[in-house]
């Protein structure tokens, strides 16, 4: 990797302030009441420093019957998410989760994701059943109550098992005094839960800022549909290196588009045929699109920026490109290295912040899947519903702007850059591209995406030739992740 001070002549900077977040007014949104605010945490119960557990909480070593063990693990994972951990990291970090059998591991993931997806509805249903919700040192008891409600109302767990396990988990968690409350609430839900559930709707699970944004940009109908699709466990999408038809048949899946196969599966993908041999990798159908829009890559120099975990890197390598994969996070880069090793795909890996990296020579193409709010992926990452806020968007825009305008300067004349975000927020997609084109002074222009290139996603082509993929537009196939994709070309 060349030092930026030695190769600064290769970088073109576009001097344009990043646009600020557009906040739709309440007048622009109709037909929805505000979702109930989260009450699981209060000002009296701030996240504990270092993630330490309070006295009386589970130690992380489940005791008792397997059913209670799995629920204790879910409780541990959800408290970790409440304290700021990402769901996938909390799942991976729990030492006792791998000790469960496959059925119980799937239950842990299903209950945890259902709680996170349905939290707005669960809180609205539970609110009238208590004169005062647990707060302060007992605030985590709300998680246990919502777990119980989720089992009854969404997972259709038997009433006896749901009630008893909720009360016993409350006791095991050190909330002995709340066992009576838990018993009363759960028994009320066995009688009236379905009636209470009928008063709620899927969009109430969205944080208010996100719901208002989607209603403003995409309308009430699309927002409701996106929210509904986000409540469902996603299908398993697979990208194969070659012979997609063969693998679709072998894996009992359906060939969706290009080399993407979709199948239903709720277990560990690593147990399926071909995974250990590196024949395929997990990648949402929409996430596979950006790399497909760089055509005729054989022998070309391509930079994959923000490359981990490596699905797009693998696509570029499979297409014959000479790929340099860059990521600024060492752990993510190590994960990328392991994934490529399993796939037996060579690539040059670079640990670097893309904003300061400079290639030794200009390249033919850049793929930038920029850091973003990831609001298009909430069906796979439901913890985003509680982790993101409108305040995040402007800081993410700054990063997106700096990465995109720096990477454009790496291109040869005629070279192309794919800019993509798995976000449904135009501030991170359309607005960034509009600002770049305004500042580019003719040095860069859009290379419109054609219907032939887009294939399945042709219905998402915008007026200026970008892709704005809304999950609601693909309800007929079970939905996809939300994405924005633009292709830019260097003119000079």
C-alpha cells in the first residue's frame, strides 16, 4: 500500500458540504398514531459500566430444565443488546449457546429476534396490564415479561409452558418480588392476549423517527408493507461461484437472479452441502446486485472498499477481477480472510481507513458498500430498530461523502464506481449522489443501470438510472433487503 503523502496526486477531492438530514413534518404524515416509547430502560437505570451484571442476575451458567436454560440465555442476550451490543455479537459471545442442541439454539434465536422485531407491539400490549411497570434496578424484568408475551402471542408456545417459564425466569433473575406480577400478567394474556394484539399493527414496531421518514418518502402503504415483511424471519439467500442451476437443485432452492439461490432454512447454513467446500456463501439477493453491475471484470484492477465480510469481494473474484479488499476494522478483515480462505479465493487484503488509502496506480473500478444506518436490513438485524436514531444519519453522511469522493479519485478515465448502501434513507443514497454530481463539475457522471443488467430488480430503476430497492416491491418473492445503488463513471 502506498503512503498517501507520496501518491496524493491520485486523489480527487470534491469540495461540497454534506447535506443535512431532512426531517419530515408531522403534517406530511397521516393515518398513524405514535408508537409507544420504549420503557424497558429509564433514567434511573442507565447501562452499567463494562456490562457488569447486577447482584441476583443470572451468572451466564443456565440451571434447571433445558426449556428454562434456553430462556435464560435469551434473557442474557437481550440484556446485552439493551446495553449496546449488536445482536449477532451477543449471540456469538454467549458461551452456553453452543452447548444447547440444535432445536434449542434455533429457539433462542427465534425468541430473541421476535422480541426485538415486535417490541413496539409487545410494549403496547403489556402497558395496560400493569399499574406501574418495573423500573430502576428492576427494569430488566420488563424484558422477561415481553419474552413471555412474545412466546404466547407470536411463537404460539403452550400457555402452561409460557406462564411457568416466565415466572421461574423472573425468580432466577433475582426479581422474586415480581413473580406474582409475572403470573398475573401472563394469565391475563392467555385470556385476552389475542384481543389486545388485534389493536396493534406492525408499523408500531418502528421507532417514530424511522416510521415518519418512511411514510414521508415511500408512503403509508409501502411503510406498512416494509414493516410487515421485517417482522418475518428471512429466507436464506445464497450466492454460488459457479453452476447455480446445479446448486439450486442440490440445495432444494429456487434460482432467483444471476447466481442467487433462495431457500427456506432456519438452522446453521454451515451444515448444508457445499458450504465447507467453498461452493457458495450466504448473501441477500439485493446485496448481490452491486458487484453484478461491474461488467467484464476479467483481469481488471478492482478495489472493494469496506469489504468485510466479503460477499461482494467473492463475487468480484469469481468474475475474474484482480481485487484489493480494504477494511478499517481488524476483526472484520480477519473474518473476510477466513471467508475467502474457505472459498479458496485469493485477494490482496489491506487494513486501512479508505479515506486515507491511496492506490499505487489508478484502478479500473471501485465497489463501495458504504457504512450506513442499515435500515434496509432490519428483518435480518432487528436490533437496529433500537440502536439507530435520526442523529446517526448526519455523521454517517460525512463518512459516506468522504469515502465516495476519495474513492472516485482512484479511477482511471472511463473507470466506474459502484456506490451502495443497505439503507432506506435517501439522505444516505440519492442525496449523496446528487451532491457528488453537483460538485463534480463534469468530471464524473452517472452510468445508468439498464433493465437488462438489473434483471429481477428492474422494477427498482429510478428516473436517473439508479436502483432504489424497497422490500415492499418484492413482497411477491418474500421480500429482500432494502438498498440504494448508483454507478458513477470517471470522465477525465
